[in-house]
């Protein structure tokens, strides 16, 4: 995806997040992020938007430190104007990214074609996933978001190829040599991950065939939007449209290894 496409997605997902939060109310529980209520979701995401924008504006050589999550949740944004506070930070981030020098240099924490591409991509998916959280606060009748297939596949790629390669995510105990296959059936994209030499080793792969590894394996396949939400733990253990085959212990090993935090 192009940087402008990420910025457009960030804009739309942030507006959708705020709208869902307003409908749900600040006291509503966020099922995917216990014990958060909607107010916590707004403060968390509003902080992250401001933190991300600082990298584009200040251009630090390394990623900026931030407070503990508990401090963020006690932070800015009064109860009376919390949604407005969120929207102000979101709009400022969109504007900052849209007007930034494409050649700017600043700290990032995953490989990307450029720092600007990194921050635009990361914040687009950060906001899209939290938009799903806000929608979940409306209850099961609200359903789950349906993301454009190419955007969702890009988010799967960021999770597997980006976060999955970070040294902080050491493989959890699980079947030796177990390989996780992931397939987005509507875009034709595929990935595989296996633990090796004390690290998760992800790679982009052709659409997998169940059981083709000769060892422990698990395949997760379905439309990109549904797989995106599932791998980000934003749908239940039996999500609509997602087919899971093979050894569930392999999938559990991935889920327990990669638990993404805010930086």
C-alpha cells in the first residue's frame, strides 16, 4: 500500500472509532481489552496518536519512551470532552503525516521502506484494530468491521512479518518444529511462521496446503478481513469465515508468543 492509502485508512478508522465510542458510551466495557471501558480505549488510542505524531515532528533518532499504561489511562482528556480530545489528536496525526517530508528520518521499531511509511502503516492498523474494539463495546448485534481485503492482508503482513520478527517475542513452549500457515483466500496472500534457533521465523509463502510441513502444523485460512481480526484477537475462538485445521497447539504457541503492546 502507498503512504497516502494508509493515511486515508487512518482517517476513516479514527472517525469510525469515535462514532462507535459515542454510541456505546464511556462506561461501556470493551470485551477484547478487559478490564477497559470505552474511556480507557479513547485515552490509550488518543495518547498513541500524539506519541506517533511526535516522531514525525521532533524526528528523534530512536523511538521515544512513554509512560506506563496505567499512567496513560489516568491521563489527558476530561470525561466531558474525551471524544473531542481523541478526535483532535487523531486529526493532528493525520495532518502531520499528510504534510510530512517523505524523506524525513526518525526512529522506528520495525523495518519499512521509510520512517514515514512505517508510522503511517502502524497508525493505520493501530487505529483499525481499536476501531473494532470500540464497535465491540456496542454488543454482538453491532457485528464486526469489514475491512477492505488489501488493507486487511497488509495488516496480517505487518503482524506476522513485522511484529513476528521482533526479538522481544520469543517462541512459547509448543510442538517442536510446529509451523503456522496463514492464508488470505480472497487476496491470495500467504504466510508461515515456525520457531527456530530461539526466534520466530516468519516468511511470506504461497497459499499453504494443510499438513505440507511433515511435522506439527496448523493452518488458518479465510477472507483477509476475518483473518486479520482473528490474528489480532478481536474475534472469538470460532470466527465466522475462518477455517482452522491441524494442531491447535501450534496456533496457541503463536498466540502466546506475540502479544503486542503499545510500542
